[in-house]
C-alpha cells in the first residue's frame, strides 16, 4: 500500500468519525485498543492481522465491545 493511500484511508476514517459524532475527534473518549482496531479496519487488515496488532487481551476486549455495541438504524 502506498503512503498516499494510507493517508487517504486514515483521513477517511477521521472524516467518518467526525460525521457520526457531535464532538470533534480531539474530545472523543475511547480506549487505545478500540482506536487501534478502527485504524486496522481503515487499513483493511483482516481479523487475524488486526488481532496480531492488538495482542490477545486487547483483541478479546475489542470483540466483546463490538458484540455489545448498539448501532442505531438511521
């Protein structure tokens, strides 16, 4: 993946987060594990690759959070 493509994907992630929230990204409260998981998703890493990046404890945490997240239908 080229550097400009990585930058574009990460910028798109930021823009998506900003559109969904009422608060700027600097004011968001999250864990590093969840943020890193979102970065892995923006870079289109597979589940196993993302788990390698996160490590076992964080991967389990992210999976549990994702199972319990409520996504409103809009």
